[in-house]
C-alpha cells in the first residue's frame, strides 16, 4: 500500500498578524476619512480611537514624532510667538542733584593758624563742620587750590596729604584740582594728589594721568555724566615744563579746540550731561573779554553747564546761547569757600551752587532749579589760638560769634545776593547746622 506525503500548514507569526490587523484598521480608517472628506464634513480622528502619530514598532521603541521626544526649543519658539509684538514706551530719564563750592586754599594764614603747637602738624579737622549740611546732592565738588603731598615742604601751593580731611569732612566727592600752581612740583606732585584723593574716595577733575586719556563718564542716578575741568591761569614757564616732561595732558589747559574735542568725545561715549569747570580770571577782577569769548564758544560746543573760579571773589551767573539755541547757565566765579585773605569782604565771600541735572531720555540733559547758598569764612580766637570755619552766611550766627563778626557775616551774604540779583538763582535760605 503506497503512502503519500501529508501537506504542511504554514502558521503566521505574531508580528505578521499584528501588522495585518493594523493594516486593516488603517484601511478602514482611510475609507471613513475619504468618505467624510468627499462629503465636505470635518474629520475627528479621536472618534476613531487611534492616534496615527503613536505607532510603535515590535521592539517597543518610540517613533521620532512622539511628542515626548520633541525639541523643547522648538516648543518654546512656538509658545513665544504671540508676544513678539512689543509695546513702545517713552523714556523719561533719571535725575540727580549737584552742589559745587568755590575755592579752598590752604595757604597763608589758614595754614599758619591751623598748626597745632603740640603735635606740630596742621589740623584741618572741623573746618567744614558748620557747612556740611548745606553741601548736598549726588555729586559734590569743590575747587581745590593745593597739591596734596607729604613729599614736599608745605607752602601756599602744597598742603599735607592729611589736609584731604577738609574735603572728606564736608562730604565732597570730587575735587577740581586744576589751578595755576598744580604742576609746581611736577609729575610727582600731581600723582601724589591723585593718590591721596583716591584713597579717600574722592574723584579728581582738572588733573589726570600723564597720558591724558579719554573723558571719564559716570552714571549718576541713571544719567551718564562727564565732568571736565580746564585751567586758564598757568604761566608760560609751567607750560614749557610740561611739554619738556612729556606731560602736557596732566593739567588740561583751557583751550577751545581741546575743550570742543573733549565735549564731542564725551557725547560719542554716551554722555547725556557735560559739565565744564574752569580755573580762569584774575584775582579780584571781573570777567574779561577773553573769558566771555571762551565761555560762549564752550556753550556752542555743546556744554550743559559752565562753572568758573579763580578770581577768589563771587561773580554773577547768566545764561549764554549754546548749541541749537539752548540756554546754558554760566557761573563766572563761585568766590571763596576757605581762605585766609581778609583784605576785603569780597575775599571772605562765596557761594555754593545747587542744581538738578535731569536726562531728557533722548541723549541730552537739562540743568534745573539753580539755587545758591552764600558762604563766609569765619575766623575766631579761642584759648590763644585762631580757628577757621566755613559757614552759611544766610543762616543763624553760630555760638561764639560776636556782634562784629555777625555784621561781617551779614555783609558777606549781602555781597553774594547783590552779585546774583539779576540772575535766576534762588537763595536756599536755610539755617546753619547746630
């Protein structure tokens, strides 16, 4: 009996069955979708109970389109797109207050009478104690007419480094150091002064490193500001010495070409306010034609405020026509803040200038609310020794001041008031500190 071969059945693998099932589902889903599309109706894939983007292979790996594997940066960009349109705002700009005082000259009688017989050193403590409450603001500047150094013998142009206490005690945070004798002891004298001021946290204007450098800018209460000082009183001999030493930039001269260049440089660096300080004029004399011409050219070059000193007497303040017709306040001289010269009432008088500097938010600034405090150098004797005190002349007389001294103080205030009677500066009218 012959035997034949029995046929064998081929079984489908589990993977093949799964693929066939999924193919069937896709075909059914496609038919439904095509039917809906042909009828113009919308299609809701969620009702088919499947996610065509969530198809996994047999190994359980994720498809590249899995939302959990999407680049988070792409998601962030899509989310941020609706807020790409920004609202425009108008800049208002910041503002700060500033006080500038007249000449501090630690020479002659002041130096002699400040000498302590016991320690044999000059004692300048408390000189400003009665005036410090009137020296207010974010920038507080005094014109200093001394080199500060222990390297040289003290004299009319040189004071010991310890004399910096006069500035520090009053709260001044900047000293305008350019004056006729600023280079009297050469490069080292200037360097010593800079080092002494820096050690006390006081900035310097009118003297700088021997390379000159670019105009320094400060951001004060949000206002980018350049404070620049120049000297118009140096002798030809001093100029020659500076050129010979290769240090002609250490004490910048009041030359209009240089000032114009520096103002332009400050503006290019972003300065909104440019304040020019000048040591100029002749002692005891009113502004001359050269000063007026220089001031007018500085105003036209783009300065916002011009403040001068050097005559050692209080002089008027007025407005000049500046760049683009802008009014620029020019103070010819703040007079004396501290001096031993008592030859006449003008030499004992001076004033503090107070202003508000406000950014216009467009790259410029305005000088607002100009006011002044008349000051007087009081000299009195106690226990056989003379003392000097700077006081506000429009306030109450301090304890210990006799009737004759009170009359002199009142005359000092009247002198300043008279000089500024035609200006727009207002007397602060506050009282002295106790």
